[in-house]
C-alpha cells in the first residue's frame, strides 16, 4: 500500500539518519501514484524499478518468546530502496536493523531484506491495550508499502490441569467419556491421549473419538479398553501430564439356562428334584456383579413305589380231555405289577393227568358211561374236599396266635379309643397312661409314631402286623383278638423296608456330599481323649466351642471305654455337588467306631448361622464308610434317629452312633445370614520402616478363629482391636476391605492397595477357612512411633464394621496372644460327678419321678415342656429313660453356666400345677413333688447346695 509521506511526519521520526531524510525528500518529489494503482500492481508484472511500488516478498510473522530467547522478525521487499520496522506505533532505531541487498536474477529488481530482534524484556515492558506488534514499511521511487502486523507474545504453559480425567468403571458396551481441560498456556496447548503410555488415535480406531474439546470418547466399551489413561498437553514451551485415570470395563454375570430337572432322589415316596444354573452367561469379570438369585431350585416329587405282581387264585380244573389231562390257570393280577415292580414268579398254567394213568385211547362205547360216571364222582369228591379246606382256612385266618396272658381280660383296665398316627401325636393318646408294649416276632415292620401333619408322606400306612400283650390289648378296648392287621395299599412303600422304618422316612431327603480332598497335611488334627466308665464324663476341645457329654450310666458297670473327639483342621470341608450348601461349623468325629452305649451322648458344635427357618435349610450330615456324606436329619424336622437343637451360637446333638458329623446349611432366600468374625493384626515387616496390617474375615465360630490366632502368634502378630462380628447376607454381593484415615505426612501406603475385595463365593463358601488381606505401610521417619487408622469392612448392599487401629509400632513387649487364647486352658476331659451340673442323687430322683407316667400327667413330657425342650418328643419316647436324656440335653445347653435356677424353677412350677389340680395323698405319686418343694431329701430344695458341692468348674471351650 503506497502513501505520500510529508515533511511533518519525517521530522517526527527521531530514529532516522540524515541520509534517510534526503531519500525521503527525493521520494516526495516523485509523482504520486494513486492508491488504486498501487493496489493493482503485482510483483510478477513489474516492468521496471522506476514504475513499481515496493512489493513484500516476505512479511513478518507472529512469534512467541520461549523462556528468555529473543525472536527475529524479517521483511523482504522488491523494489525497495529502504525498509524500516515500526513496533507499537514507533519506529525502530536504525542501529537495531540488520539489512542486506541483492538483485533478483529473474526480474532484475533490487531486493532488500531487513531483520530485527525482539527480546523478552521489550515485550514485558510494553503495556498497551493489545499485544506487542511490529510491521515493515518499504520505500521505492513511487512511494511506500506497509506489511501485515506481526504480534509477539511470551510463550508459557502452566503446570496444573484445569480438569484431570477421572477413573471410571463402565459395563461392557457402555460409553466411556473422559474429560480433560489442559493447563492455561500461550500458545494454546494441544491435547493427546495415552493409554498405558501408548498414543491413542481416532484415525486407527473408529470406536474412539478425540474431540476438539479435548475429551476422549469411547462409543462402545470393550474389555481391551481397560487401562490407565493419561491426558498429555503440550505447546512450544513444555509438555504436561495429567493424573492417570484407571478405566475398568467390567462384565456383569448372567445366568445360564436352567438344566433339566434331576430325577427324584428317592426310588419310592416323597423326595426332591433339583435343577441348577451357573453364572457363566457371561461370567462376571473385572469386579462385575455376581448373578442375583439362587443357583439351585428344588421342588418336591412323589416317586411311585414299585408294586410287585401277585397271583390270583387258581381257576377250577377244566374237563378231562381226550388225552386224559385237565388244566387250570391263574392270572398275575393280585395285584398286577406296576411301576417297575416284579412280575409273578411261577407258572400261570398247570396240567395233570385226570385218570391216575389208567386212561386208554381205545375204549368201547359201552364203557364210556361207566368211565365218565366214575370220573364225575371223583371230581365231585375232590371239589367238596377243596371247598371244605378253603372254608376252614378262611375261618381261622383271623386268629394268628392265641391270646397271651388271658387272665388280664378281667384286670379292670380303663379302655379308651385307639387313634392311628394319621390323626394326632401318638404320645398324647392318654397322658395319664404309659402302657408297656411287648413286640413279638410277628413284626413285619416296627411301629413308628410320626406327626400326623405329614399325611401325604405317611398315608396310607403299609401292612403292619403287631403282636401285643393282652394287657395292652384290653386297655385298647379290643378283647376279641390279640393280633392286629392294618391292611394298606402296597404301593406306598417297597416290600424290602428296613427294620428302622422311622429312620428311613426321616432320611427321605438323603443327599450325598463329596470331600474336597483329604485332611490338610500342614496342620494336625485337634484331638482330645479320655477314659470313661459308668459314672460318665465330658470331653472338651478348648477354644473351639465343641464338647461331648457322656451321661451317667451310658457305659455299663465294670466297663470302660477310651473315647476320643477329633476336629478336622484341614483345608478340606464337605461340599455339595450343587455347591449350594456351606459348612456352618467344624467337622467333628467321636469314637471309637465300635462304641456300645446304653443312652445317647450329647455333642455341642458351635455354628455361624443366624438361625431362621424361613431363610435356611440346615441339615446334620454324617460321613459314610465310603467317605461320602449322607443326611441324618434336617434341624427343622422331627426324627427318632437323632435329636438336634439349635440356639443362637451352638447346635446341640443327641447321637447314638459314633462317626464324623458336620452341620451344613443351604440358603433358601437372599436374606439368609452367616456371621463373620473380623480382626486386625499388625507387626513390623522387613526393615525398620515397614509395618504390616493383616485383616482377617473368618466364620464366627471359636474353632475357626483359633486357627487365625495360632497363626498370628507364630509370626508375632499383635491383635490391634477387639474382634467384631459382621452379618454377611446371601445376596451374592462381594466383601470390600479398605484402609482409611492414614496420616499422609507420617505414613505412606502402596498405591492401588487401599481397597481390596473378596468375591461373594470366596466369603460364602469359605467353609471355616480364614480369608485375609494385607496392607503394607511405610513410615517416613524412624521417629514416627504411632499408627492410627480405620479399617472398613463392608458388604456391598449389606452391613459394615469399622475396626479402629491405634498402636505403638515400636512397642515389642505386648501380649501376642488374643484375650481369648488362655495358655492355662489344659482341661480337656473330666469324669465322674464333677463333670455334671446336676448332682447324681437329684438326677436319679428326677428320673424316677418323671419316667413313670400316671393319671396326674406328671411324666417326662411335662418335664420337657417346662424345660423348653418339648420338640421332637418322639425321640425321647424311644429312650429307656426319657427324663435322663432330657437332663443330658439340659446339661449340654447350660454347660457354660454354673447355676441350676432354670431346672429348679421348672420343678417348682410342675409341683404348683399338681397342687392346684388335685389334693396330695400319701398314695399318690404327686407326693414326690410336695417333698421336693419342702426341701426333703428327695426334693429340689437341696439342688443348689448339692450342686455347689458337686458342680464342675467352668469350661473355656
């Protein structure tokens, strides 16, 4: 752009020399070219130097000053007699210009190039409404031209990002958006993304979008997109890295299809069918949620019992044939074989000679009449004889045996109506009478008293044939027969029923278990043993919650048994094939195998379940000879083969057979809860600056926690907080353990280790084996002697517990064993009266009083009711002394308390009930209660004093 320069403007430029002014005067005398002509002139069309305005071949460009390095601005114009820079409206001194001149060989025009330096100080000293700028002014014979303005700025890039990307957990196929706002800078920083230190580019992956707003967008997350992402900002000054954002692409678990229903688990009667599914469609990955719901479904099933075929009666003999033979037949229809039953054995047809071998084929016609007449007479005689025999047998079929002790018919027993087991509890037929049943050898299966509510299972009853003493027969009001027949359809049960009919039905849900390997080789079995005779005694495994009570009189007089009790401490535990059941307590074995006792022993096993019949199906299982596990009973059902009583922390068992037993639970709903014991231990690690915290999560049983305490004792660990209990629900969610409130200026912890997680199967199926996680801390200075922090243990969508840690890390003389590990706990067995709370004399008087039923109702059933042990009375009914077994169970329940208040209160209440219902007389059995209340030698008034003398010391197990 050309313009005329006046003298006033020239005199204003303080930095121009006299030569420059002279040249300007010359330029002023030259003809003036209009602006339009100058604007149309092109450098390629310049005819000569005399007729062209200066044309800029190179104009100054925008520049940035990096650190303290000056920048160079260049101008090049042709034809130009002189070029000067003008910065911020002022001319730059001539001495600061560096110029050179040469001739363009192509055009023949003179080309002049000028350069100046701009320092950081010059830019910083300028204070104006706009940035520091410079332009070039070039002169020729026709006028002047100005270049573009070039700005000069100081380049910088701040350290802190305005927004760092944040870590995310995203489900697969979800969208990932990572936000990044780079630090302020001049020029504006460019942003790139790194994944695991490798550059991420949207050019090579269509699934990735790096937008102009610096955000990183992954449209559909893939497993391969998991990683550590970093936002990288850079300009001409420096590069800055943001904080690393961890992106986890997780996969939530999905259920597979249900399997087919399994066959009914019993061959006959009511059983269970199962079907299962697995959380593998897909399997949870990278912390994805475990499938919600149950993996196993159960329904009841009724397997049709096999019915073996039976022959009908033979048909009448047919007429004698021409071959002198006659035939008869029978059908296999009484009953017909059904449901895989056996067909009848034998022949369906019979043939015999009808003339005693005297038949001849060639006879005269005159002899036929005589022959047939004789045969007819013989047949009539045989028929009459057969009919007579059948009538005789039918008339005598109702009398199997003669009445025994027929003199009792006039004994004056009060009769009452007999009711079958379908209509009520047989133990309550007549509470005032306890008849003595004598079972003869004519049993086809023993009598079984079952609860009538289970009608579908036990109705109709099988064939029962019982031989009864006549005294009991008369008391039932049946004086005509001494043998009873209860005919029922045979399809209810197979013919080869075992003699233990009740036990068979109680085990109708039998299921096999498998061992997850043998006992661990690294740890010895916890074993305790003792020699027991007729006085009985008790075995205790210290600090395990397991004990065994051998009642008085269980061992025959003048005999003794060396009995033992073993707790499996190996890593293996019983597991079900469906993996839906868990071990709720330790596996316990007692023996020896050939042990022969007169009454059951009482075993106590601690458990970790929050007992609730609506949420749990808890079963007692026993190991078979082939090392498999079978169901003994369900704790919510009644059984005559075993007794099980659950309280909040222990399971009390009455057992007849020695062997290995385990308490197994199956959650029925997600509200099922098992208790976890939480504890934190600490100790110095390698090096004087390192300290380790170990957090244990173990099933809440003393035995399970004893293993943790023993292991920590060997490594010198210190218990830093009293153990706490955490309810863990069967809601399929994991358990998270995190460390919080660690003093950051005193201690450091490894990154990405502040929160650790156990999956739901790890915790739920731990089966008495401890789980633990470790936190490694390092102090910055040896002078730091205290550590304070919090350990949070929580179940996702469940409960949480806080363990507060405050300890002196350098203190060495601390109690290494937990408060419950008593080193002087060496009592593992006691024999004789000192092993029992109830003195022997009191026990014998109670049994003598309650084992004999009477019209006043003060029998063992009332004792069980007042002691709150009145469930599964059928088990007590089959014992020789029900009262003794009830007292043994009471002993097991109250082994940790030394008083007899509950027993004395129950006996006193029974005595009050009797005194209100009828007057006392010397000939009534109720007088025993009056004496006991009065404190006589037979009374409970001395229970407390005698118990004080004979009571056993407290057990720590």
